[in-house]
C-alpha cells in the first residue's frame, strides 16, 4: 500500500509539472465533492492570460445556482496569503488551478494550468457536484 501511494504521488507530481489534470484517491468508496478551490490571477499577462481568461469563463459558467456554494475563488494577485497554503500543499506551479476536495479536505481531482470543459464536466458528474 505504501508503494502504491508513493507511485501515485510521483504520478501526480509529474503530471502537474506537465500541466495535466491529476486524478487522486480519496478515502471512502464513493467520495463526494464538498468544496472546489479555484486559484486564478487577475493580473496575468501574455499567453498565461489566455488560459486564465478561458478558465475564468468556464468556472463562471459552470458554478452557478446550487454549485456556486461549492466554489471558493482565490485571486493570487490580490489575496496571495489565501492561495499560498494550497500552492504549498498541492505543489502548484502554474495557474489557474481547480482543486476538488471531499468533506475531509482530501484531494479528489485537480486541473493545473489548463482547465478543460470536458474534464470539468466529467469530474463534476463523477463526484456528484
């Protein structure tokens, strides 16, 4: 079991470095989404501004109505102190980031640097969001 967890951690680190969605394991048979952390940048520039704007649009369209209560939005440029604990814990190296957590704050899934509509819709469905 320890070897499996180490392997999964290594996979998460490698895929995070490549800017790919990262699946993880949460305790329990059917983990349920309890909170979504979205870390964005209001002062992004260049090519990163395009991915931030696309992610902002997707998050704004997706988290409406009842889903809005799940979302905690953090702007790294205006509230860095709120973002730093997540950046440290999940070793985030590229923004924007979308982090799905269960009720015990275990990581269910995250998208780093590139939030794709298909991935987001599938993960919301999978975790009951």
